[in-house]
């Protein structure tokens, strides 16, 4: 009887909280002494990015392994209290939009160290090649930073501009990255999320080159960009991603879009800080083929 009674008794459960985009675990509550595994899948791991995984309490001894297939795998034994595991990265999840900006050093991105170029006159972009080149700038921008860069690209290259407007506008509350239940947090956490586009579709006939711009949200492209690239055929078109962010690089976003689009000749692309000068944009345009 004693034995049966002991077996039936429910052990207290302690909460496992995950703080940071990408962290995963199979359960949210564990008994004391139970083995806990938390993963940070390979698809979230950016190049040239350092990740720091921490527990909020000293009695949690967090082991960390890396496997090319699974990504980072952290293990620990559940103590008799709730535990929060956090991930912070040098250039993505720990972003602080008010922090001092740094220039990119990623492959394919501009490595120019000049930071204050606002007083320098814009240099003209490369002259248009002899063959008929028709350029379109596509942009999604929630707070105007990326649209500002898009307009500079359009005016410097003589391109047309197409703005992706969400069917349901993003409110300030929707854009709150500190809120785990905000619309953007939920969308970005769900790779299958495809927010509806409200603007009229664009006719891509005749375009040979498309600049495609967006803000970085949780280290990647906003899901509405996935909606866009899955809706068009970019066959024979050179696709050039660009983004603005608080501090994150373009990261995997260009590759994600290329994969989802399944067509187009995708280039490395470039990240700008909000308020990038016309000179910075022009210099970058001059580096393109
Ligand atoms: C929901 C949300 C998530 C964000 N995530 C990141 C991020 O992971 N890394 C980063 O550097 N900036 C991040 N930002 C800051 C934006 O990328 C940055 O402010 C951008 O310039 C906004 O562009 P926009 O004005 O065109 O919308 C985030 C902003 C929002 C609203």
C-alpha cells in the first residue's frame, strides 16, 4: 500500500522559462532532479555571432554542446525552483536600438569604417549599363527607417518604388519586442506565419533588378517579407536584399528569402543603420555589378 501511495503522489513541478528568440525545450515544467534539454537550432545561428547561454540561478550547472545538425544543446538538472534560460548574442537578440552603431564586416557587405558621412557630398552611383536595365525597389517598413533608405536607392538609381503595406497595420503595441505576446513576437516565433499584404500586387514585367528592403525583426526578416517572396516569380531578375536594424546584421535573412522565393539571382545584400546618409547608400550602389 505504501509503495502504491508513493507512486501515485504527484511530484511538484517547476517552470522552465526561455528568454530569447529561438530557444526550444520539449516541456515547460519539470520535477526536481529531472534532466532538462534546451536547444538553440542551427537555423537561428548567424555567422560571426557569439552566443551566451545563461541560467538565472547559480545552482544550475548548464552544459553546452554544439552539433552542426542540432545547433547548440544545453543540459542541466532541474532544481527545486523555477529556472529561466536566456540567450544573448553579440549582434542580434541583445540588440539595443539606442546603442552606438557599428559597421558591418560580413562577407559581401560593406566594410567601410566611415561613420559620419552626412556632410560629404553624395557620389554618383555607377552609370547605367548599356543593356536596358529596369530597377524596382520593394520595401516594407514599419517605422520609416527602411523606407527612407529605399527612397534614397530609388532616387539614386532612377528606380520605381513599391511599398509592401500589411493588410492589418502594425500598431505600437504590435511592435513591442519586450512583450512575449505581441503580434510581432508571435509572428516571428512562427516560421509558418504569413501576414497578409494589403497593397495592390506589383507587376514585375520588364524589371531586371529588384532591391528588396525590410527591418530586421528578431535577427531575421519580418514574416510579411516571406509572404511577398512566395507570391512572385523572380526568374531572370537580380535580387538585392537590404535592411535596417538597431545593431543586427543582415544575418540569414537574405538566404531565407532566397530559399522561400525559389527563383531569382540573389546577391549578398547590405545592412544599414536607420538614418543612413545618401552618401553611404550611393557608395554601396557603386560597389554593385
Ligand atoms: C519587433 C521588432 C524586433 C526587432 N528586432 C531587432 C533585432 O533582432 N535586431 C536589431 O538590431 N534590431 C531589431 N529591431 C529594430 C529594427 O530593426 C530597427 O529599428 C529598424 O530600423 C526598423 O525599421 P523600419 O523603421 O523600417 O520599420 C526590431 C524592431 C522591432 C519592432
